[in-house]
C-alpha cells in the first residue's frame, strides 16, 4: 500500500512562536492512523520545528541549494538541513519556478543533490492556465518529470513523492475538479510505470495541490490515484490541518 500524506507548505508564513504553537496544538489532537503528516516551515524555524515535532510528523524544507557548500549567500545546503534532522525537501514548486527562475536544469541539480544526500524529495509539477487551455497540460507535466526527475534510479525513486499542482489552482481558490486531478494523477502514474516499473508506480504517492481545503479534500482524496495533498492556505491552522488528515 502506498502512503497517504497530508503535507502543509507554509511558504513565507508562521514565525517561530506561531510555528511552535501549531506543532504543540497538533500534538494534542486526535489523528487518524495511517496518514503521514508533513510540514514545510521556513528555514529560520526549521530547527525549532524539528525539535518540537513528534516522530510521526515529518518536517521538510521548502528549498535546498544544488551545491555542497561555498560562496552562495543566503542559501542552505543539504548537509545543513541534515545536521538539524531535516531529511525531506520540496523541489520544483511553481513559486520557485516562476518567481525565482528555477528552470529545469537547476531543478535537476537540486534533485541530484537531495538524492545524493539520501533526502526524501517532494517533487512538484503542474501546468499554467494557458497551457491547460491550449490542451498541453499532460505534455508540460511529462516534460517537467522527464527533465528534472526521471534520471533518478528506481532505488532513488523510492524516496520520492510527486505533487501535482496546477499553477492556476495555487492560492486562487480555484481547485482542479476531482476528475481533472484523477486524470492527471493516473497519467503521472502511467509515466512512472513506463519509465520505471509497475511496482515503482504503484508505490509512488502522488499528492494533489492547489486550493485544497476542508470542504473539497474528501472528494479529491477519494480519487483512486490521489494519495493526499500538498496544502498551503488550509494548512496554516492546526484545526484545519487535522480536518485534512481526516479527509481520507
Ligand atoms: P494553496 O497552496 O493550498 O494555498 O493553494 C498549495 C501549494 O502551493 O503548495
């Protein structure tokens, strides 16, 4: 059985007091069995969060630098993340692609770097509204995977989660319909199967992201190939995060 996951991407939200209050509140709440919890706080609170987190909560970084060390002002390396117990990283988020110019070759280097350090990777893909309307959604997602992820070995792929996040649905309140999500997730799984194997594809958790909330999560998560969510806005409060955990 592949893992069900609810991952909160906090983006540039939650200062230290807020982050710790969330994690402490989460610890007191009743949570369902069998759903992996993951939170991606900002760099400055990662250490505090990983110390405060219970074992069943994965603390992930939102970014990683592609180099080992050196003159890269403002950047954070895999080794630094691992030194504070952070073993998971988001790569390829559309905000990193569009605002910070992370193109496919930079993303491939980041994936390589994370894999080299045996980190779990949450690799994000997704088309823009223009691309969807032009009927190019599958082509774009296929290229994003081929360019920056599919050079990993099948052993390395065991440590990968794919998040499908249509750019037009992120932070807009416009969610993909459950059918649209299912269609793309099934397509992604097929691509993984073709490139790797049926087993790799079957075991790959594929998360949906883009305006997931407590009102739509149940329907989205009930789709055959949707194994959970990568959630921004609705993962900023412990109560709604717990509701999402219960949406399977
Ligand atoms: P959103 O963000 O849930 O606020 O749309 C999702 C994401 O960007 O990961």
